C-alpha cells in the first residue's frame, strides 16, 4: 500500500531529464503545484530528498533504512550474516550479495518515479525484500545498465563450478506477484571478473589461463545462444568495469578498454585509451548522463575519463584513497582517505577541499566490517563500524550535519530512490 503519492507538474525540461518537484522542504500545493522555494529554478532543486539510504551491518547483515525526506530511520530488516550492497541504475533496488550463502537478493527501495509528458508521479511505500533469490558460487561484481542487472558469480575450481552471470531486468522485478527468471551466461572457467548486460547478450570477462589467483585477462561478447566473440584489443590484468550510457569501460593493466556496439549493430567493438599517469586502475565508477568514468591510479590519485573520446584528467588527492564516488549531478568526486578525512574534488577545476577527522585513521585493506561511502546530490553518508555511526555530511561546503548512532557495525551503504537520468542536476536548466 502506498503511504505517499505526489502528482507534480513539470517545471521545465532540463538537458538530463525532467525538473522534479520537491518531496521535502515543500509540500504538494494546490492543483499539484509545488509550494515554497522549490519552484525557484535558480536554486538547487530539492527533489533529491525523496531518496532513501540503506545501511548493512557488517556482522549481522541487518539492513537499516533512512528516509532523507523524513530525516528518520524508518525500518530495519533482519540479516543472516554479512552482505555487500549495490544500487541498481534506476535506484529502485539494491542487490544484496551474501558470499557465505552464495546468494543474491533484491531490496525494493520503496520509492518510484513515473515521468509523464507534463508532470511526474512520485510514489513512496515500504521497503521490502523481493521474493527472487539467485544462487551461485562466490557472488562477486554486480553491474546495472540499460534496465538490466548482471550478477557475476566467480565459481569454484575446487567444486568444478565455472564463473557465471545471471541477468534480470528491472522491469520484471517491478511486477508484483511474479518472480522473474534470470538469463544465465557461462564463462570458460572460475575467475574474479564481471559481466555487463548489452543488447543481445552480455560482455563477460575471460579467465587468465592457469592463473592461481583467478584473475581475468580480457572480454568476450556472449550472445543469448552462448556463442562467444573475443573483444579486441586485449585487456591484460583486468580489474574493474563500469557501464556508461551504452558503453562499458574495463580497467586493464595498460589502459581503459571501452566496448560499444559496432555501427551496424551486428557486433561489439573495443578501443583502448591510456591512463593519465601510472596505472593500472583497480576500480571504475561510471556516470551515464555525463558519459564519463572515474577510477583510482595508485594509492593517492583519481582520474576522470571521457568514455567517448578518451580525454582524461588526473587528480592528486594527497592521501591514500580507500573509497571514492561521483556526486549524482556529476560535478564532483568524493574520496574517503586513510587519514580519516573526506575530500571533495571539483571535476571542472580539480580544486580539493577536505573535512578531516570524521573517522579515526584506518587501513584501506583489512578484515572485518569496513567503512562505506554513499552520495546524494547534497549529502555524503559515511559509515563508521568502529563507533556504530552513520555520518551525514553536507556536500558543499563540507560540514558535519549529524552523527546517526545505529549501534552494531554499520558498513555497506547505498542510496536508493535516485536515478541520475531523471533528477534535476543543474540550477536554471530549461
């Protein structure tokens, strides 16, 4: 049952989507108009406050839900051991992966946005687990693009289980009362890799033959009948991937491999672009509407990479970078560094600001519950498992807003209910 419905007139058409009306700080006014300052297109549009933040406990796996609009923790779902979390492209779901149980689950955000010609509808309802469970050996990377979610299972050499990818559509997940049937794609052998759904099949990593660490060395296009086509150029020591609006970028030892459909649409083709400095990158994060990815270079540098042209820029962070992400408007990067500081890097200028001492210094790699970082347009959320807190920080300027005391060991964190393709990303956009 819906607990909130808002019918809102569109204020104008921005270059990245419809200008949305606020759900917080201003109520729906007469005839669906928006009351209060949210109607001023010269200020930041506050519709992002419809978002919810999901936090997983690093020991119990229990998931707590924070509603940004209501400024309240509204629900806690019980857990059965640690999970990793990944938000889908639409923000309608989080994928919960349990390596201990070899399972993937889907968490409904409880926020849904339906755009129409001259208005949009925003629905809010209870957050709940979807009935679908996907089982496989060693669940790993999850990538979401073009309405499809690909869960990669690394497999097990000891058990003879090859790496596999399960693909399910978000549209199918939204249908109440029906359980989607995933499409499965099988790799050559167990390995640490990833898969991304594309038209007609998936892009799937290839295992490095005989490698005891189970690394990947390249990418193949696997169609729905199971036939595989190797993508060139090669991608040695592949370590990360990110979809970017019809393209998929892979982090290789010697550069970024970008794979896209050929002009005739009959196959997939690749192009390799060099890193802006010493590589390789370990992790890539994409921003679809802006067409770029960001990645890490060495312990204390990040870079931006334009997927369509190969243009890039390097940012020296000044401290060992443990976590990083893109602010949803695509204007800034945020990095949580091992000295316990949160840094904001302006993409247009490279200017860096820092808020120190938000958590005690820590090692980027280690055992047990780890810190997490998630971003809304105007807020950064950082988990602190050592103190049982979730830190809410104003994104510009960097100022601590609140320390939410949850107890336990809050670790993994994602933002739900936001889609970079349909939120107002710039003031004054028409």
